[in-house]
C-alpha cells in the first residue's frame, strides 16, 4: 500500500516541483520569443556555382568573400566560351555537374577573365587560382560548343565523350586528356631544340623559350607530344601538387608574353600534361585510352594511335551550319544511319 507523504517534506517537495516547472516554462517562452523575431540569412546557390546570402526581399546578394558551400562540390565543368556560344546543352545533359562558365569577351558576365589571351588557357588558370582553396574533387576543362572538330567522337559531338567519361580512372591518374586519337599532337608535335618554323599552328622555336619560362630549371625536352586540343580532366589532388604560385606564374607569363593569342595558347596547350605531372610525350595507346577513359573497350584499333570509326580529321576547321543533319557538301544526312562523309 502506498501512503501520501506527510510532515514537512510534502509541502517542500511540491514547492520544488512548482519551481522547476516554472523555470522550464520561462526558458521555453524566451526561446520561442527570440527565434520568432530573428530571421537568419539563408545561403542559396547562384547560377555560377558560388553561394550567396538570401535576405528578406528574396534577392541573392554576393558576399565580399566567397562563402564555402554547405555541400562540397564533387565535380565541376570549367568552360571557356564567348558571348555568341550556346552552352545550354551542358545544363540539359549534365544536370549533376556544377558549371563554371567563363565568357571571355564580356566583362559584365558573372565569370570572365581580366584579359582575353591565350585561348582557353586564361580561363583555366583563372579558375584554378581563384578556387585553389575550394576545388572540387573532379574537374573537366572543356570548350563551350557541343559540336566541334576537337571532340573525339564520330560526329564531333561533345555529349557522348562526357557522358562516358570514367571518373574513377581520372582519380587514379590525376590527369587525362579528353582525346585518345593521335591525329594532331602525337606522337611528337614539337621538337623544341630543333624546330625553326613557327606559325599560328606550329609554335616551333617559340616553344623552347616558353618552356624555360614556364618550367624554370627543368631541362628542355627533345620532343613534346600530346593529343590536341586542350580539353582534359584533372583531380583536385593533382592540382594541389603544385602551389598556387605556380599557376600565378603561368598566368603572368601568358599576360606578359609578346606572343599573340594563337602562339601563347598553343604553348599552353602542349604544356598542360606536363603541368600535371605527365612526361613531355604523353600519347597513350588509343585502344587502352578509349577503354579506360570512356569505357569503350570493344573497339577495333588497327594501329596504336586510332580505332575504326572513332575519329577522322575534318576537311575544314568549322563544321557546317546545321551539323550533323547537314553534311560537308550541304547534303542532308541522318546521324542515326552511319557516319558522316569527310
């Protein structure tokens, strides 16, 4: 049988319980009062992949210092483009990638460069320098147009190679070129110690001087080879193997060199693989490359530099308007039925 407390302990215990309940009530009331009148800024992601604070009026205001994203960016496409270029295909086909799209000829663009020189190289270096402390795990440095002869695809289409890209292999290697075919660049595009002819296509004798400034103290290689055309993937770990000051030195050279846009850009094009730790001649076997980089492991490859029906050098550097439905000779063609004529 239970008995109710009697004597002086009963009232004292009841008073203590009342005091505890009153204290809890006051704490809860103060908590609700404070947080119902305070609105915290909410971080929202902008189209450029950075984060800003959203205030009561609903607009996004860029902060003075870049805000760290709440969720780390795991993979990002760094895109060099011009105002006239249509980059909507990137958002349509690759919604799971963030994009940093630099418009080199528009100073009012959310992302741009201080000087439009060196082709895509100024964009690539600017991105690395500005984001050095907050790089994503995986980065693809690419051009803006979906159809371009640079793309290693039967129709020069940028979508299939990017859709098939093998991220685990990139993380293993640190750097991979987005072209496997050797056409243009391999097995040896430049011989810095003996080349004398220079043009907007062949850097010739200028490469030696450029190499000595970009890689001071490193012996000038006898041969340099890599598949064109400055589109590649690189991991965060590989970028961080160099200090930020190295990338700043590369960009300073690009700004100060008297070489024009074509030559300075070409020197950088044939230097990226060395910047990221590959040998001066970096020309992987095409069959192995297609398998490991793009997961295309059943190709017939009659020679080490190319595989059947994968790539042919186009007759002109610009694709016909209406490509791939309009062919080189103006004929209507169906991309689903065979390869285009070149």
